[in-house]
C-alpha cells in the first residue's frame, strides 16, 4: 500500500536534483561537457557589463561597430518617410467625400432658392 508513495518520493527526489542542476551534471558547477548543447560550446561568464562590452577608458568614446551607422541611418530615413508621407497623403475617407458632396448640394439648393426668390417678385 505504501509502494506508490515510495515511487512518488523517488520522483520528487529526482526532480529536486534536476532543479538544482539544470544541465544534468550531477553537482552544480561540476561534471563533463558532453551533456552540453552544441549551441553553447563553452562557458560564458558575462562579467557584468551590458552586451559583454568593457567600458572605454575615461576620456574616450565608444567606437561604433560597422553595422551601427547604416542601421541607425535607415531607421531615421524610414521614420522621416513615414511621418512626411503619411501626413501628406490624400484624404480618401468616404465620410469626407460624402460631407463634401452634401455641402455642394446644399450650396446648389441655396443658390436655386435665392434665384427662385429673385425671379418670383
């Protein structure tokens, strides 16, 4: 009767050991590198810097990578094209068209009414 509980206890013990070491090395920080994924060929200690870049010495500026200037220039050009292009596009909304047609008809009716008033007396 206690046999299922023993199996559950062993399962929980294995889960605890796996949670302590997610790579399956046995102990945390020890073991062979055979179990590691081929995506990460070695240990990578980030060192605490953003993007693992060491800060430049005082008084010097950071040197740009080759890809940064075209990337930022493309972003600025795309922003300008979209902001200028979208702000100057024609208004093709059906509500605007209907309003303009209604105003034109109203104006024509007022002119016709003024002409009829002028002819009637």
